[in-house]
């Protein structure tokens, strides 16, 4: 026969085990391992390479821009849709649900431009990454809007909007909008751009402002009249080579590219610092 105190002790042990299962520790939120999906109740997750991503990763969801008016998810199974104008077709393809642009030492500049969408106003967004594979001269990567019709700006700048531009291992992604032949509004956002991490870049172009978003956060809003061009734009991805240089073998990939109208107001304010007016040529 068990001693009288033993059943009570067993009940206490069982109760302690039950409490251990029910009580949630109060430390930092858990995060997924590299490549794992994010936990349902977390606001960030760790992707391949150890970079901590916000969740959700797109500004459209955070600011509730509504349904896309145009998009390409790059899931047709291999061939890029013919509506994309490609500068070097042999270097561009769809791969595992992404548009993939490959460039080698002497490929030169590679670009893809969507020809089946155009708008003066709206929101454009993409989730994109780029990586260098050897020690050659780095390509510079661009996610940008280009005018449908040349605007006659001196120097061929055409008031394009650079939503984001960077080279691998840069400490910042930068952007710009051309004002005239000698002036641009520019900005930089501190960002970890090593080893091909994905980042999401968006822009909202309205009649009274232009706002830039990096990884779901609004980083700059420009309201000066010179930045409000009214130009009709198309989206473009570009890998820019340096003329005459032996370039590093590199790759640029985008998960998707989307456009949203301004019909649905954002649910969060876009108040943010203005861009820097500079007497340098726009990034191109």
C-alpha cells in the first residue's frame, strides 16, 4: 500500500505538467527557421540566409489598397508573357514562379518593360532580389517607372521614377525622380542588401504627392510641384552594366509585379520626410 502522502504528490505533479502545457512563455516571439513559413501569430519571420522579414511583406496589404488593376505573378510555366518588352530575350525567363534575369561578364544591360499596362497615377509594387556570383564589376539593379512617351527632357532622362536602385552589398537602397536636366529629388533607405535578400518596394503616385515604401513602411513623401509630373508610366526591371567593364555574373528575380489604382484610399497616413533636392543627374 502506498503511503498516504503519495497520491497527493502525484496530483501535484500532474497539475504542474498541465500548467506547463497551458502557460505560454512571455519572451520574444518565436521565428521560423530558414525557408520555413511564418508562424500564424508572428509579425515577422526568418527567411533563407537568416534575414528577418516583416509580415505581411507587401505595402498593399498593410495600407489596404484593394484589388490589383494589373499584375503578373510569373506562373505561366516557363515562357515570359509576350507583353513584356525584353532587351535580351536569351537572358530572361520565368523560373519557379519568378521572373529571372541573368547577366554575364559581357552581356551588357538587361531590362524588361511591361507594355500592357500604363498609368499616370496609382501604386506600383514588386518583391525583388538580386545577387552577384563573382568578383567582376557589380551590376546595378533598378525597379523603376519609365514614361510611355518621351517627355523631351534634356539628357534623355524623361522624368523616370526610380523606385529602388542598389548593388549587392550596398548599405542603402536609393531612389529618385528627375526634375530637369540638372536636378533630381533623391533619397536613400538603410537596408541589408547582402546575398540576394528579397525586399519589397512600392510607390504611390497621386496628383498631390509621391510616396515611396520599403518593406511595407512609407519612407518618403514628396509634395513639391516639380515632382508631380502627370506623366504616364510603365514598370520596368533593369540590370545596368558599366560600359566597357567586365561585369560580375549576376541575377535579378521578382516574385510578382502589381499595379493598384487610387480608387481605394489607404487606411494609414503617408506622412514622411521629403526627398533631398540635389544638383546631380537622376539615377539611370
